[in-house]
C-alpha cells in the first residue's frame, strides 16, 4: 500500500515539475485576463476601422458586408439547390425546407471531385465545370423541369455587392461558410446572430446594424458582416502577443505576414506550432534527452488531430507516447507529460484568443441593442471545435468570463456551410416574395404627380361650387362665410375673453392686447370635458362651459366684469353674421343632442342666463383655422391663409367679396372657412381611396363623411396604419403572423407613434420598444416594415394637404390677375408641428403644383386663443369705425 502511495506521489511530483518547466519555457503563450480584455478592446477598434468608409481600405479586419439582411423566421419553405465550393471536392445538394408547416430540413447530396487542373486553371474553366456538375445533379434527381433558387457557399474572402451575382436556376445567394453556419443555427434558434468557425481556418460573422455600415447605402435594419477576423494583427496590432514560434511558422507559410490571428488559432497551424516548440525544447536539452528525429525536423509531421489526441482526458498520455514514437523519438514518462502540456498551452491560447475576439463581437451586439443583458446564441462549426476534447469547454468558459453581461448559448451547426447556403437562399426567397406583397400594399399610398394634379383640379372645382349660390348646397367643400372682414392692423388694444372648444379639453383665456408694440399677453385655464358631457345633451354641454367660465373669472378676480368675448368653436358652422353660427354637424367625437341646426352663440347666451351670475359681450364666433390665420396676420400682413393639420384638417383664406354669392356686397374681402375635410364625400377622389380607408371610415362616428380629413388628419392616420398592419400580419408578413389583442383594438395606434417611429434620430431598436408598448413583439425586419407603412401613410397625407393648398394659392393668384403671387400661410396643428417629415413634404408638394406662387409658411402661436381675441378686437375696431362713419 505504501508503495502505491509512493508511486502516486512520484508521478504527481513528476507531472508538477514538467508542467512548471513547460510553463517557464512558454511563459509568453499564457495570456492573463487583463491581456485578453486588452485584445478584446483592440479587436473592437479593428471592427470600427473595418466598418468605416474612410478607414476600411487600410483596416486589417475587413468587415465585409454579405448582403444577408435577415435570419430565418421559421416561415421559410420550398425546394432549394445548394453548392459548396471550398476544397478538393465540392457538393451539390437539393434541400427541402419545412414541408407541411414543420421546421424540418431534408437534404439529398452528391459529391463531385475537383481535378487539380481545374483548381489551378482559370476561373471560367472552374465555373463551367461546376455548371456541368450541377446539370448532371439536376438530371439525376429529375429536377430539369423545375426552376429552383440556388445558394452557393464560396468559402473564400469575397467583396460582395449584392446577393445574386443561368442553366435554369435563380442564383439568389452567394454565401460564406461562416454565414452558412449562423443561418443553419438560426433556423433552429432565432436568438442566433453570430457564426464562428474554428477549423482548418477561423472566421466569424454577426448581424450588424445597417446604420453602422458605411460601405453599404441605407440605415434601416441589419446585415450580416463577415469579419474575416483571421487577418487581425496583420497591421502589427498583435506584435506584443506573438512569440518566436508564431514568427517562425509565419515565415515558413504560403502567405508570410498575412492571416496572423488565424495562424495562432486554427487547425491548419496548431500542430505545426507544437512541432516547432518541441524541436526547440529538444535542442535546448529540455526534451527527449536532447535527441531529435528527422520527422521532428519535418514540417507538417504533427497535425492538429495529433494535438487533440494527446489532450484526451484518460488516454491522452498513452496517445502522446504513441505519436512521439511514430515520430522516431524515445520519450520518457516525463517527456510525455511535458509534450501533453505543450499541446494544452497552444490549444488553450487558441481558445483564449478566439474568446477575446468573440467577446468583442458580443459586446458590440449588446451595445447596438442598448440592453444591460444580452441573450444570444453563437452558431459554431469547424473540425478543431468539433474534434478537440477540451476546446469547446475552454472557449465557453473564457467567453462567459470576459462578457458577464451576456447570456450566451453555443449551438453546434450541422452541415453548416451547405445547409446554411440553402437557408440563406430560403430566407432571400422568402424576403423577396414578402417584399413584393408589401410593395403592392405600399403602392396604394404612392401618389403620382398626375394624381396630385387631379386632386388639385378637383379641389379647385369644389371651391368654386361652394362659393356659388346655385351649387353651394351640393358642394362637399362648404365654403362658409365667417364675416371676418379684415386682418389686424396693429391698432387693436384692450382686454378680451376667449373660449376655445375643439376637443376633449376646453380653455378659457384672458387676452391683453397693447397697441403700438404689437404685444399680446395671455392667461388661461384648461378644463376637461368628460365623455358623458361630449355625448350628452346640448344643455348639459353649454351649462358645463358656463361653469368653467365662472371658475375662470373667479380665479382671475374678474367676477362681474363685462368683457368682449370671442368664442373659438372648431366645428362646421354656417354663419349669418360674425356673432351668429349655426352648427352644421358635430365632428371629433362630439355627439351632444339638440345642437345641430342651432345657433351656438344663442345656446351660450341661454346658458349664461340660466346661471344668472355674470353677463358677457359675445362679439364673435370663431373657427380655429381663422384664429390661426389672424394670429399670423397680426405678425405678417401678407398672411391671408390659415391651415390646420392636427387632430382635424381645415383651411381658410381671404376671398374677394365679389366671388362670394352667399353674402351680399361686392367690396372688400371676407375670410372663408372652407371646411375642406368633406372634400371627396361625393366620390370624386375614390380612385385614390383604399380598402384601408374604407375600414377606418366604416368604424368611425360619421361613416361616409369627412373623407379628405380621414386621409389627412392626425385623428385617423394611426388608425389607417393599424388596419394595414393587421392586413400584413394576416398575410404572414409581420409579427410572425400573430395578431395581438392590442392590435385588434381600435385607436391603439395613435398618430403620435407615427411621428416617433418616423423620426430620423430613432434607431430601429427604439421603434421595437414603441411596438412592444403596443403589445407587438417585433423583429428588426418587422420594425423596418412598420416604419415604411407609417412613412407611406403620412407622406400621402402631406401630399394631399399640399395639393389642396396648391388649389387655393393658384386660385388667389388667378383671381388677382398676377403672374406671380407672394403669400403667407399661417399654420397650426400637432401633425404639422411634431411630425418629422409632414411639413417638408407638404411644402414641396405646394411648390411643385403651384410653381408661380411664392408661399411662406408661418407657425401660428395659439390661433384658437390669441386668434379669437384678435378677431374680437378687429370686429370691435370695425364696429367702432362704422359707428363713427
């Protein structure tokens, strides 16, 4: 028993001594955690250089765009051909993806030899030979009658410009083997967005945000980047890491000075590194008693498979002895232990270096996604990773230590390069088919110049109908006289009350106007209008309004003061004078009874009488669009048009009295409230009305009414988007075909989300967050489509508004007999103010459709409050002037 313990002690002491000896000899090959973190930082910097246009030409890590824009989503199906070209023979496969709705891949393949004269010949001969073999395969498998998409795995560095670079096949994809590995694993695990090969060579690819890829146009979505990381260090970035053995190996290679990172890592070189180390140790008398065999002097005699065999857990030492004997050496027990440890250090360094570069990629992915913890999967392939008994475990452990904020799963790829080529082809085929379907939907919202000119002409015709006595009753554009007959001239002064009713909030304002310096000061209070009041009786609504006025007067210490009042009432009204307005019909969700056909000023006066607390001088009933024009007119006398593009849409302008047949008198001008939201209610714009507009219209409070407003205003744009998203999801083009309960909810997609989603500053990740708030679990590709849908809907809205406005300015130019018109448009409304592109597109449309009009757009400052007070002030000034006359 004592003898056994003694032997065990002797062996462990022998092992410890040999390990220490090797550790001292290979001190520079052992990399500390700090060194690995430093290598990680260096690789991050190299990635940045490769992605940037200016530094890419001199970058060692080339970061090649692959034009693979999406990973599998499970909906791929069909038959595909795949070619794997990358060695002394190549393979042709027929791949069947997802038969009968199951995630399932079936492959039939055939190998073809690649003769040396073809490999070393010219490119034309090589690809003619490949085409002949492909034709033979198609004939053998009875595929001649089918036109199948084909993916080609070409395992060499390629600078691609697009995915299809013809026998009767569609070449959809040219695929690098690393990309193939990622795609194969992504089919089984949707979290897979990195591919790594550690075999004869080594490389990695990953999904990068398009906004970071300078070499490719476009900022939306992601693209797979083939890093070609084997060249890391070719610019000297790893000189302090490389050892004398690395340099000796490099000098004896086919490509000195190139692929230096790969030469420290991959299966083509590890065996040779071990041989060079053993030879030097033998020469120094540290191994084999200083003896060297001719085999140990011969390049390539130790291969990576030998290294793997020597590191096996139990039989490793026995394998080491057998391999060394085959090399013509006579190793002692101590030699075998030392040689085994040399193999461990060389392969461990390889795993460490791979882990550092992979950790850099994972950190970049996490930062791109702006998350504290990243959950991701890395698709793995390569003979070194597969056959070496310790390699995967070492790699995984070091990666997890370097990036503790990443939860990483490593997934071994099956038939990575060939199945992967088929998967890339299947994804490209799916994306191509989906793109066509999505484009068909978006095309419905893309208006041609001819269509916009037609809208402009029809709007012009409707304006004229509305002004004529005979046709006024039939006109869809109401053209309501407002009895506002002048713009502010700067002499207005005094205190005025203003009421603003136009939505769920009601405002009461005190406005102080000082003449001379054109100064306006405002004090206001906002009151809510509950739904039960909005949709109750007219008496309840106006009693609530008077209660709010009383609270405000009390709050301002003005009880008992009789002030002139302007009432902004933002609903269609027929006015017979400036202080009389008959409600034509409710909009914006109001449904109070016994109001339509009644004079709203009389209803307000009756409610004030019922309360019997104060009296007010109601001078003017005002539309918010007119208020907008007046506010801007106070600053710019050239402002004769008011436009609102917000929850609702409307426009007013100063019309010559001679053209207004509904009002007596031919001198001067009067502001016309067009109420253009009803344009198209007679079917005149049905050619641009889509099935999604019909869905929105039928679900609204006023089906068949306000059709132009429903295509252009903030109240409806989000709902149009929601209808399109539902349709695309039903077609399986979005959200994996799953319609969430929230997406089914009317009104959930508010127009403010369009403004946020279309913001140029918003990354797709933030778009995904907005969609998640709406209960929509979106992929990166989904987010791109949603952004496109929002863009199409808001662009059409802005163009239609622009066409309508172009009709007005052209009418004003012609009415005045001018060759060229200079005019200002006062604008208000959240859509115009907050949407990132609406105002620009509207202005561009006006410029294109009315080239002889020089239109200035001026943002209004509180048209419904300040504007109401200014209209009241102008009306008082004109009344005073009439009295004096």
